[in-house]
């Protein structure tokens, strides 16, 4: 399993956060897609 908790990200040139407190868990053997 891969787990990400409370990830925040912003570009250097931007004042707004692209991600704020993003959490995600991916289980082994499953297929995921991102749109």
C-alpha cells in the first residue's frame, strides 16, 4: 500500500496552493486512473 497524508504543494511563482492537505491511499493489486 502507498499512503500520502496531508500533502501540500504550490509552484514558486504562484500565491495559491495547488494541493492543500491532500491525502490518498492506494492498495496493492488495484488499478487506478487519474483524469
